[in-house]
C-alpha cells in the first residue's frame, strides 16, 4: 500500500508540474505521469525472498516461493490444531510432530534449492498430518463420548506416531541430499492411514 501511495503522489506531482506549471499538453502530461507511476511501483516493490535469498536469483524462484508458502500454511494449521488438543498424551505427540515439521520448514527456508526434493513431504505428509489433527480437534470440541469417538481418538494417537516416524525419515533423507520422492515409504503410509479409517486426500490428486 505504501508503494502505491508514494508512486501515485509522485505521478500526480509530475502531472501538476507539467500540465499546470509548464503548460504542457494534457495527454502528454498524463502519459508521462502514468509512466512514472508504473516505473516507481516496479522499482519500489520489495522483492520476494526465501529467507535471505532473493527469488530472482533462484531457478524457478516463484514456484519455490509458492511451494514454501503452501508448506507454511499447512504447518500453521498443524500448530493451531496441536494447541487445541486437550488429551495430554496426544498433545505431547503432536508437539513432537510440530517440532520436526518446524525443523524441516526452517531447513527449507535456509536451503530453498532443496524445496523440490521435499515435494512429497509438502504435498502429502504435512498436509495429511494437519488434516488428521484438525479432524480430531473438531470431534474433541463436540464433547461427545461414544465408542466411535473414543476409537477415533485411539486411531489418531496411533497415526500421529506413524507420522512422527515418517517426518523424521523425510528430514533425514533431505539432510542426506536424497530426493524425497520415496514411493515405497509413501505407499506404506497411505496403507497405514487407510487401515486406520482415514480418507486419503493430497494436493497431487487434487491438482491431477
């Protein structure tokens, strides 16, 4: 907003000087003022960065910035869900999941070129974790106590344990500079979640 205000004020000032003070042609004054506005808006616009690295210096920088933004949104959802969990044991497990996810996020911010290698983690693992915990919290907030709700709480606890191992493995492989496109690990996790009764939805399927 500040960039727009400054650019507009400068363009208006130039127009008034050219048209009123110097008696230039109205249309020419408008064109020059518009050109000044466009130039200032472009020059003053802060450049997007990933950490301290300008995205213009990265190959596919815009894509990397967008993908990291997706990861950040899911991480925030995960953290909000964990904060609302009432069960001490599940909350503790969720906080450990949150800690590992935070480490991965910080690593990717410092090493944006590794973001493509974390594609499966961003598009599936972390989003799945956020979805599951949000679903649990929604059920928790109903304050119902039925066989089904107690069973879901148990499944959620077991699934969070699986996800913790999956997150840790993903981070380990990322640190080892290995591509995190691990079909075998991903398929195993999907099978585990389906066995626990969770519906599998991920960005790749939604984008396909």
